[in-house]
């Protein structure tokens, strides 16, 4: 157990600034899974899933700069900046080709790393990744929230105002609800650790800047997805795409469109599941991922 109460060993490495990660362990001769959280997420997003797969694989969960316990300092937290950080993490910490498991923005970053550095990636698991899709009406709350994030000064003021009027617990519960998760169905210890993480932040203004920088760069990539689609088209490693049909942030229509464009990818669409299947259905996800790893000859 680490000092932070998660079920792995907590460590920090200097990759142009501190990058925190959790090593959940696993067999030395198994594949390495690197778990990459989404916007507003952290290593805690994987606490329920990681212990279920570490008998077959070595499992590491990274906090991208500006998230979790990776305080941003003066670093940028854009998608492209975090692509570079994940590339360095794979080179300097993992040291061998890995299977990337990315949720939401983490899925986007994992796709871009695979496109730019294919020699570092053995396989790709995409959990409700932020992908472009056919034009359609967004969930109204999601549309309003991201419109606020996108506006200079307004986004900063909105995050400040929300922090003044809401407790850390209320913010954690609100984020889960936005992701289509019933907070009352998430184990209380996961909620408690998420609250502690918010309360222990040192550079709150820096974390706000990082969050908004990441959100704005993500929106730009989705608005003009040519580079992103080129990266997807270049991928030759095995891919598993899992998407919940109740995802409010990335409509399931987008995942269906990506699945049609990439018929070689394995696609699993889950009914009544939201944006973070690793929190809602961790056992089912572990079963799905381990079966895919065997089918793709990535694990014995």
C-alpha cells in the first residue's frame, strides 16, 4: 500500500517536471499496461480496474502534468504537450513497448502517441476516447460546461467560482455525474481518495490553468481532426475500443463512426454504461481486456 491509500506503489519521476505514477505491480515477464486518465482524471480512476489485471500484466497508472499528483509548475498541459510527456514516460520509465489503455482525453493522447511513436506501443485499449464524430446535438449540460471552459477568462472565473461555492466532495460527485456515473454506486474509498486529492493540491491556480489548457486543446483537435484522423489511420497494432451507450461527454455515435472507419479494431458497445467503464464495470472490463490481450497474442 502506498501512503496515498491506493493499491499500488506511488512514485514520482522527473520528465521535465514531476510526473507522478502508481505501479500496481504484476509479472516481470508479462506485458506492460500503461493506464492514461482523461480530462480532470488521475491515477485514482484506475483503482478498481488495475488490481483485476495485474496477475497477467504489469500495470502502471500515470498522472499527466496538471492532473492528479503531477503539479504543473510552468508546464503546458495541452494534448500535444502531454503526448510528449507520455512518450518520455514510455522511454524513460517503462523502457519497452507497452499496451496503452486510455480513457477519454487519455484515449486521444494514446492514439497520438501510437501514431507518432509506433515502436513504443504493442496494443491500444480505448475506453470512451475523445474522438470526432458525426455532427449531432450534444448533451445540454456538457455543451454549456465546455462552452464555459473554451472562453478565455470566463473558464478561469467559472472554475474559481465553483471552488468557492462547492466542497471538494460536491465537485467529485458532480464530475462523476457528468461522466454518467452514479456517485452512490462508486466505492466510498474511491470517493474519499478523490476528495483528499483535491484538498491536498498545492498550486490550485496552476491546476486550473492546466485543466483549461487541456480542455481547449482537446476541443481544437476535435474541431479540426485531420492530424488526429491521420494518426488513427496509421495504427497497425491491435486495438480494442469500448464505449458506453450512455456516455454524455462523447456520444456513442462517435464511437460507432470510428468503428466503421476502422473495421480491424475490436469494438464493444456497452448498454447503460457512461464515460468511465473502469469505474462502473471494472470486473467486466478486466475480463474484456484480458480476453482481447490473449486473442491478440499480447499475453500468454
